[in-house]
């Protein structure tokens, strides 16, 4: 079944109070950070806090992720060794620009699963694409490993990498934003959209989230608890969209039984692409808990 990843909430791993608060928010994904959200001299504190909190804290329905430092930074193995015994649900790998980076982490996870007797392949991976090289190598990254379940778009780092000036319309990063969601779809992965940086502009967040949902992103990265609810709402189908999708799917089933292909519903032509889109709406609704 499709897992709902509408809001991926980053929390500094060295801040116990913020971690405890995030665990109770009901965000689809809570990502305990050891990378950009943690100062260099606090990395060890973040590892220790995460390793201690994961076994004892109830995160409810939230997926429990950890963002390690980039593969090649010299910090990634310490991150994994410290937090893997606490058995998170998955890891976010930042600054991914090659398939080999994903495969290296996957191999370490396979070793841990064997050591601890956990089911093989149960710890998932999510890759953060935030460089020109990462965008160029999307095909190889997206097909790199069976553990990989989603690609995440890091717009701010990408803009810095290519020397672009970030603007609200975002045309300077639109190619990469489109490419990531396209390659994710081609390889059966979810795509998680860029961060909205203005913590006070929730209307802007809603608008950008709705645009991301229209582009077929599964969800969005968030950096503040107040962003979770608007993002969840934007990436869950509305009651009206769910009802219409059910009508389309039910009508298509009846037409198929009657030996008919394309048909008209409410004065509009319905063919297989329309039916597939309706089925996708229902799958998203089930993942979000809005449909049995």
C-alpha cells in the first residue's frame, strides 16, 4: 500500500524538546536531522539524542526518519553506527549525486539487518537531490536500489550550486523541480517537494503546496510545526475530488463489464488516462486516511 508522505518535518536531532514536540504532531514523516540543522560541534549530541529517543518515544503514525550527513563527508559512518541500533524506519541521504552513494548506505543497512535479525530490506531510503550533478544523474539515482522509496527536491542548495538567484515564482529551479517528479514517477518512487522558507506566510505555503500537488508531488518538506497542517491538507484529495474519482472508477468498471471502452460521464469523455488519474486520487486518499 502507498505510504502517505505529505509532510516531511525536519527536526534538529540535538534538540530533545523539539523532537518530543514533533513526535506528537501527527506529521506523516518526522526526520531527525544530523546534517544541516545541527552545528558541527553538536553532531555527537544529535547522534546520542536520536539513539536515546527512538526506542522510548511514541511517534504515533509518523514515519521515523533520520537525515545523516552526506556520503563522502567523513561523518556518515559515525551517524549510521550511532543511530542504527535504535532502528529508525528509514534514512534521508542528503546531497545525492550518484547511485553509488545510495548503494553504499543500503549495504550498511543490510549489514545491520543481518546483525540484529531484522527483516531484510525493511529500512527504507530517501534521496535528497540538491545539485546540478544530482539532477543530471537522476536516472541512475532513481534506479539505484530497491530500498529507495522517494526523491526529495532541495531547491535552495540547487540554486546555490548553479549560481541562480532564488525568486518566489521559482522559474530558475523549475526544470529541476519537474525533472525530479518525472524521474520519480518513471521509477515508481514518490517525490517530495521543496521547502517553503517563509515561516509567517502560510498563504504562500498553501499556494506552493497546491502547485506541487498539481505537478504530482506526493508531499513537501516542512521546517516548522505550523506548516504541517496546511501541507497535509494540500496534498490530500478533497472530499469532492474523492467522490468524483469514485464515480469515474465505478462507471468505468460498469462500462468494461458491458464491453465498452471510452464513455461519456457528465458530458465529458472518459478514457483510460482519466480512469488512471481517478485511481491515483483514491490511492492518495487511502494513504491519507480519508478512504477505507
